[in-house]
C-alpha cells in the first residue's frame, strides 16, 4: 500500500527532524520545507494531501501559506503548529479552514488526534466522491439499457415522471451532502454519521428505482399454472405480518373457502398483493395518531364470471378524488420523495396481462380499498 505523503513546514531544523521521525514511524512519507516559499514549490510538485505548518515563520508565515494552499487545493488538510500566546492566530487559521492546530511543544498523542481527524475528512470526501461517481455511472448504464430495451414502448410517456422521481432522490442526496459537509466543517461526528446515512439511503433508492424500471420494461409474461387463489394472499399476509406488528398495525386475513383452483400466475399475483399490502401499511402509518385501531385486511371472494376477487382494505389516511384518478398513471405516488409510483404501475401491468381489472375505493381520512379481479386462465383443453 502506498504511503500517504505529509509536507512538514517549519523554519527550525530540530523540529523538522523530530517530527519527521515521529511521522515516519506512523508510516507517512515525509517531505520537509524550511519556509513557506519552499513549501509552496514542493506542494505544487507533489500535491501532498496533508500539510503540517508552523504559524510563525520568517518570510511567508503559516497563515499566508494556509491561504495559498487552500486557494490552490481547497481539499488539502492543513494542521497548524502554534506557540503559547498565539491563540488568536490559531483561531484565525481554523476560520481559514485549517483542519486543526496543535501547540508547541508538540505532544505525540495530540498530533495523532489531529492527524486522525485529517485522515477521517479525507476518507469521507473520497467515499462521497466514489458514491457520486458510481451513482452517475449507474444512472448512465441503466439509462442506456432503457434506451436499448425495445420492449419499453411507452418510454416517451414516462420521461416526465421518471425525471420527477430522480429529482426527489437527487434532492435527498443533496441534503445528505449538505449535512455531511456541515459535519466536516464543524468536526461534528453526529452530523457526519447522519449525512452519510442519508447519502447511502438515497443511493439505495436510485438502485431500487433502476431495478424497478428494468422490471417494468420486461414483457409481463404470464406463466399460467393451476393454483389455489388463496395461496398468494396467505403468503403475503405471512410475509408482512411482522412488519405490520412492528408498526402497531393489525394485519388480518379473510379468505373465502369455496374458491376453486384455476389457471393464473401465482408469482405475479403475489407481487401485486405485496405491493398493495405494503402501500396499505404505509397509509396506516401516515397522518396524526388517533385512538382507532390501525388495520389492514386482505380478503378473497368469489365473483361472477371471475376466478377470484382480491381486496386489500386499510383504515389509513385515504385519498382525495384527484389522487384516485391519477393513481395508476406513470410514476404517480402519494408518498412524496419516499416513493416512485412504479409499484402500482407494475401491479396494473400484471393485472392487464391477466386480462383482469383493478379498482380503488377511497375517502380522505377514512381509508382505501383496492379490488383486483382475475379471470380464469386457459384450461389444459384450450392448448
């Protein structure tokens, strides 16, 4: 592993020798300079990420050196060495974005803390750059795949919605970067961790968005098989019950027992019901707390001329009329920056592939009911 370079600047040879040995023992490659002018020339050639400089030097002093270093390379971490009685200059150096200052005589443990802080700032910036670069490349790769996917015939109709979804994620990234920068500026570890979690969370969102888009671009090929229509509903209830209970929501099943097995794609129907139940749990978690029991019901029923009717009912926040009208439009979501609307797009596409119907009944503050009706698929004699 290549050693990290430190430029050590002090007009006293003794200090350069002693600190040079200490820094070398810490596995740094040490370059020394006896003046600010010499330090600038060396810096322009080697571009060391960390500079340790004395404030009081003949000729160009440490404050002026700091100004010039930050002007040429703002991300350089500069640790200032001060003598007793130079506290005003030390504070001025921090205002000029010095990483830290240490007082003479230099104590190894104090200098070690300052170096760790500098290393942490460098590492955090590098990780943020890598995440940003990877994100840009990921968006580019997924965009190219979308463009090349001939099966995404309606891509032109979804551009506006996709832009909105990406804008929400980009806003989250920007907010995370701001908190992260505040943490760096204030040397506040709590801010650093909060900002870093925000950045990672929004990177996950763009990954999920890209994968969902690729799923949507695929042809919704229905793989018919003879299956109990209660099966996918029971699997979704079993899967989501722990999440519902964690949020104080009662998830119940109400399955008709007179349903007959028929031909449909249980995997795709499972995905539809999972999307609807997830949305219902989210809806129950929104709005102000009330005394009413938060409840989501998954129901199956027989329906005339249909193989099965699925119902997902919640007593959550509900929807206004305008929201219901736009619910299945491309990229429409009621979750703000937390959602993309792709889940309902995929759900409707799957139901259309089964030649079924999906409807919604809802009132604001009263809850919602999603209804899916699936016809009996082709029988073995139809082949």
